[in-house]
C-alpha cells in the first residue's frame, strides 16, 4: 500500500485557485481513477474534479469553503502501488533559503521589520502599479494603501504579484513601520476608506443574499470601471438584407442542420472582419505594455436562467464559416444555460459582443471584460421609415435597422479607432451578401 497526494488541478490558463464547494466522496470511500471526487468553483465556472488514482480516499486535507491554490494537496489516496509523490523537504533545509531571501531583500531597500521577521519596504512604493487581483486580496485582508505600498514585489519593475501579497498576508507583521516624516510637508488628514451609503430596511423589505456568481460579477464590473476609462460610440446599421436573407433560409437550414440560425453568428462574422481591418482592437493592456493578440477569440454574453451572466468564448473565431459559427454559438449558449461549460470555454477572450436586443433594448453601454479593450452591444432590430436612394431619386421606405454600441478602453483606444471600428462593423452588415447559399 502507498499514499498518493491528489493536488488541485489547473483548470484554465488564468485560473490560479479554486474554492471547494463539496466533497462527493468521504474518507474511507473506495474510488476509481477518473471518478469525480469533489466539486470546485473558480472565478469562471463550477466543475467536478476526478480522482488521479484508484484506491481508498484515506484523508481529506481541505474543507468545503476553503480557497486552494493550483498544485496544492487536497487529499491523500491509498493505492496498491508505490508512492508517486516526493516527500516535502525538511523545514531545516528551507530555513537557509528564507534567510537568504530576507538578506537579499534587505540589500535592495527591504527590511525585516515585522514582529515575525517579514520583509517590508523601508520607503513606500508610491508609484507602483497594483493588479486588480492584488487589490482585491488587499481589500479582503483589510490591507490599506499605506501598508500595501510597503509590501516588496518580485514582479517586473518591482510589481507586487499574487504570490507576494499572499506571502505577506501569511506572515503579516503585527505593526507596519510608519513612513518617515518630512519637515517641509504639512500634516495630512488621515484618509478614510469610502463608506457605503446606509440602506433603510423595514418590515416591508425582502433581503436577498447575493449568490457566489453574482458577487463575482459585481467585483468584476466595479474593477473594470475602475481600471478602464469607458467611452461608447453608437452607429445605426441598416440590416434589411440580413433580415430578408435569414427569413428565406432559416426553415431549410433547420431542417438540414437540426438547429436554428440566429442573427448572432452573422453579427459575429462582421465583427471578426472588422477586427482584421483594425487589429489594434484585438489587444490587451499589461501595465505600460500593449499586448497585440494574434488569435481572434470572440466572447458572447449569455443570460442564465438565474438572472446571472456568463461569457463563453469561441476560440479562433475567424477560422469558422457561417455554418460553423452558427453551430458553435448554439452549442455554447445551450451548455451555458445547462451549466455544462468547461473552464476552457471561458478562457482567452480577446473581444466580446453582448446582444441586448434579445431583451428588447435598442442600445446599451456595455462594460468591458478585462483585460480586453472593447465590447459591442447589439441592439434590437426594428422596422423604421428611412430615406433610401433609388435610380429615380430618394424615397421613403420601411427598413430594418439596429444600433451598435461600442464601448472601448480610452487608455489605449482613441475615439477615431473606436468610432471607425464600429462603423466598419456596420458597413459589413449593410454589405451582407444576400445571394449567398448556406
């Protein structure tokens, strides 16, 4: 018999931790390899984690509600074979390495001033950039900016990483040294964190606790508005040709393919063409660097039966034709509503569309999905009287029109690019080939 450690698996390229929702097996239960053992929630999706080995679940190392980093042990399985995990290094061997890190930090302007010897900066890093994740951890641990600015960072340009802030929290000093006083600077009033407005509650009110997904959505939206200065440009597009073409082909398409064709894949195709024309809309921001993405991965916002919102991603969207996009859109929307999306379905988006027209809205001002720099809201298609040019002159006709609302990050996308991009999407929709066969 041997004990094998089961660790928290990696469930996506940007997912670094998961929350234990429930254990499907208990200590002493026999389990088979690849049998689901527990449910884990990430900031993207809930999923079941299979056993890495068959045997007996000997010991559960983490409890429901615990937040566990990827790679950390979560259980021990008793197997028939030999142990496959290395024993942890003795604490006495790790001590010199820790001492060396503290010594090196001290030589770089860092001092071990905490009651437990944790390293802190002698002078606050007032001009340092902090990622939303680091700020979120600091907020949850009640670490103010004065204290956060003294946490030494090991990232690029001294940036504080997630590992840095978690290590600081684990060995947080009882008292943080105050910043050195300057003779010339007047005493400043203490800064107070913004307090939420008090809410009056009476016996006629119902209190509804946010579920986990709603709390995550709230945090993401607040972070996005804080990070990106949002600007929204609006364009009205004439989609009469698209409406007529879809009405003509939708019945035959459903009979042949077994599923409906909606407007979404048609609009998505136009967005992809516009991104190819304006590749600087397919970027992300990393501090002072702009990351130009080669792959075009379009996310689409899907409303869930619970009222929450989720954004699955079609990877390499430009590699699909209209039939392929239709099948992919339908598949992701169905699995999103059935809670069957995988972590990979929610990763790697470079641009997002949101169909607010499905709720009867003519336009909207969508919030950007970080770290993307743009999102397009598709308004409802409505009939309107419009002036059209004919060989015999202008005339008034009934046309199908819709508004496109393009929100973009004004740090890196100026009004000219943001406006030209959404105009180009409208141009592609208005020049849609209504003679094509699908």
